[in-house]
C-alpha cells in the first residue's frame, strides 16, 4: 500500500506503519469461558488503558466499565470517549 495508490493513501499507509512501530504485543491468558471481547474488557480495566475499536457492543461494555474508548468517526476523525489517564 505504501508503493501503490494515491499519494494520500500512501501517506496514510506510512503513518499507520510508523504508529505500529510504537506498539508492542503482549500475551494474556484467556480462560475457555472468556470471549476475546471479555479479555479485552478485563485487561483494559486492570491495566487502566484505553481501547481503540469501532465495535458498538464492545464500546458499550467498555463504557460501562469506565474504560476510555477511541473510535473512528466519519471515516476521518478519531473520537475519544472517557478520560485517558
């Protein structure tokens, strides 16, 4: 994507790649009764960290637990719900 497409799309792809370089992968335990969303909610609450998602149901569950949520709005703006520590 960084070599093909419009200049705007290439710039967006490069920015996304730079952002991923600042991220890290962590391994967490998931019980056989937990769904992936259950794990996300549990870990975000325990670690007191925001979650980026556009999944409506997950956003609702996170709001109930007072976990800040970052989501894409109108295909071009990031919105933050809640206070990020």
